[in-house]
């Protein structure tokens, strides 16, 4: 038997309906802030991701050569593709450009619950706004989308300038290592690394910075940096918008392109794979041949959203109807099916040439209502609507039946 590739999933109709329902709510929410959906290719030139995504992602990429000898990669994320697209197509658009996407990504990771090799991201990118309001709006949208989806989570916000200031004197290699340790939440290893390279005097400040939970505590460790006013303004906008958050200067993010504010959301009850959103301010356009353009965005792990909200029904109930007819009622049955569907009623007809009683039996198993069409109904142009739960039935005109079903 051939099975699906490791780390991928098949999705049955119940799951797809739940996903589509939540996805539609999130899309509609993003639109309310002016974010419009884009789509980019599933595969891109490999270089797009090796320029600035960082080792973590590069090591997990699905890379292949096509028949023309081009090196390509399945997209591991959508920020680099969105910015490539902005440079190619979007430079003449009015700024700020507000784009969102809902697409699958591919990373060769060790699969477990909430971590897959093919997974879906719902993300947003704000391109060309360099302001506290812009940074804040991206965070507010991410927060709002997770709320809309029904996830319980905490939002943690940091800023890369905090660590950048503290670690200014380290060489690039050591900075990278410290960042990688912090990203894995291994603060003690980061401290040991500082000791190993003879920077003992930075150990206590690093510990204090990692545990700082207010801006005053942060600036007490690193001093008033040039970015301080903008950072304070952004947090005050979040406060005025009633967004609850924790300040966490240890947030490092796994991708290399971030430059300013960084934020992550962690969902309740997801175990190890609880990071449900990641984002921040970054600069990528100039690396792809465009002008240097300040940008900010985030991506939500949609599969983790689905694990977090669980199985409870998100799908509004809608009656399902099966038309049961004797052979001579077929034309009337087709007419009734057309009328019902035109009015948004889920309507099925017999496709297996079953007898009247076999059709009734099937209706009892899989429908809420049977619409019986026999000789009398054909003659009168009516239908008999039978509630399969209660067994009660009544003869109605077609418009009466439609009205009844859509009012349920
Ligand atoms: P990321 O943190 O690598 O950021 O991914 C964003 C989210 O995708 C994660 O928080 C997680 O929920 C989900 N995710 C990542 N890997 C997997 C996986 N293997 N299985 C299931 N879910 C996963 C980015 O990708 C950035 N492009 C976000 C961004 C947009 N930054 C600025 N704009």
C-alpha cells in the first residue's frame, strides 16, 4: 500500500469544513484592516531563501533541481516570496502595501503533533510603513486574528535592539550563537557561552535583560537607546488599544531578516509546539533588487490553530436534504433540487438507482429531511417533507418547503 509522505496529512470533509470556516473568518477580519490576499508560487529560486532566512530554515528546505538545471526550493515560508513579489510587481502600488496570504509551506522537520512537513500559514505583511503605528497595527491584527479563530494564547513582544545594544562588542559569529541559544530558550547556555569567550561582565546584564518585563527594567540594563522613543510609543498604542502582552527581551526569532520589534504568540494546551504566531519588523526588499523598504508582518501556524481550537463544531448547522423519488418523479425531483439549491439548501438526489425503500433507508442514515416525490406530488407540483428525526411529515408547495428549510 502506498502511504502519504511522512509529515503530511489527508483531510476529510469534516476537518476541511472546520478549516474553511475558521479560515474565512480570519480572511474577513484581515480585510477589515485593509489587508488583501495574494498568492505566490509554491516553489521559488533557491537563492530567495538562502540570502537572508538563516541556517535553521535553510537546513530544513526541500530543494531540488528542475529539468533545466535550476535550483529551486519549496517555500518554507512566505515573507521572502511576498517581498520578492513586491519588488517585481508591487513597487508602483500605493504605500503602505497591505498583503495577506493563506498558503502551504514545506519544512523538513521531525513531525509531531502540531509540527508537519507541509503546513499552512495565515500571514500578513505591511510593506513601506516605518512607524510605531505600523508596527502596532501588525501586532494588533495578529492578536485579533487569533482571537477571531477562538484560540487562547499569550502575546510576547521584544525588540532586537535590546540584545543588539547589550552584545554590541561581540563578533558576528558569537552574536549569532547567543541569538540561536535565546531562540531555543536556552538562556543558561547563552550565559555559559559568554563565560567561555571571556565576557563574564556581560553575564549578569544578560540575565537581567532576559528577565526584564517592563521597558523601565529593559532600559535600566542597556541605557536609553536611540530607538527608545519609538518603542515606548508603540507600546503605548497597544495599551490604548487594550491589547494584553508581555514584554520579553529574550525573543530572538528563528529567521535572520528581523531588524526591530519581534513578537510571538503561544497557545494554551499545545505542548512543545505551542508557538502559534511569529513575526516582527524586517528589511528584505533591498536584498531582492528593490529599494530598502521597512516592513513588518507575521505568520500564524494555521494547523496549530486547528489543534488549539479542537474538534468542537465551528460549522453552523444546516439541514441536509435527500430527495427520494419513484422513477416517474425524476423530472419534478430535478426541478425541486434546483429550486432548493438556488435557495442555499444542501440537497442530494439518488445517484445509485436505488428502490424507493432503499432511498428512504439511506435518507434515515445521512439526512435531516427526506423530500418525498411520488405520483401525488408530481400531479400537484408539491413535495412531502419528512423530518427523519421525529418521523413527522407534511405535504407542502415547493416555496413553502424552501421557506421552512431556510428558517430552521
Ligand atoms: P515562523 O516563526 O518560522 O515565521 O513561522 C510562523 C508560524 O508557522 C510558527 O509560529 C508556527 O505556528 C508555524 N509553523 C512553523 N513551522 C511549522 C511546522 N513545521 N508545522 C506547523 N506549523 C509550523 C515565519 O515563517 C515568518 N515568515 C513570519 C513573518 C511574516 N515574519 C514577518 N512576516
